[in-house]
C-alpha cells in the first residue's frame, strides 16, 4: 500500500450492538446511519501493537442536518457540546480509552447519546418572585441585630 503522508480510514458503517434507530427520548430517535464512525491510531505510549492497529474511534454526528433535532434542542446541544461541536453543527467525539475498537465505538456512541439526552430536556420555566414586605422588614431587623452584636465585640473604652 502506498503511503503519501496522509492517513485515510474508511468509515465504519455498522455498529454490531445497535438495531438501526437509537432512542434518545420517547419522541426523539436518531438513525444509526447518521453517525459516522472512523478508526484511527490511538495516541500515547504503547508498544509494537499500538503502532500497527487502529483502535481509537472518531465519531461524527451532523446535529444540524438531523431531522429529529429541533432548533431549540440544537441550541441547548451547542452549549453542552462546547468545543466538540464545529461551526457547521457537527459533533466530533474521540474515544481511545480501551485497547478494543468495539469498546471505543460503544464508548463514543454512549457519550453522544448522553449528550443528546441532556439536550432533549427542556429547562424548567422559572417565574421570578419578589420578597414580600414582611420578609424585607424581617431581613432588615436581623441585619440590625447582627450589627449591634458585632459592635459589642470591639475593645472596651474607658470612661473618664
């Protein structure tokens, strides 16, 4: 095989442990075909084995192009993903914890699913409230008593 300085890996099309659709929430399912997995060489120390086997897995998921993800969810997902999401809306995750490629595929897919589940939950709507008049008064009297107590802690002054 000719080596021109550029490494190319064919995308891993099928996940042996999933069934086509991945359920994120009861109303949100993503197609397994929308996830592109590719193998690459893991970084870090190792022996001869690590130099010839591609065990690390890079997962790419185009969140912007996914029909199951609403624009509202995409905004939350962008915040959760942070630097792992490109400007084009593609989430890139790398898994190289295990020496097994299949375990790394599972780990990367699991991280993506957890990220999507977290983004699918709408934050609770909070109604801002104001303190009542009685609460304000109680707070002020408590502050005054605390101030008086602290004033008594000072040095004793001699009266002539």
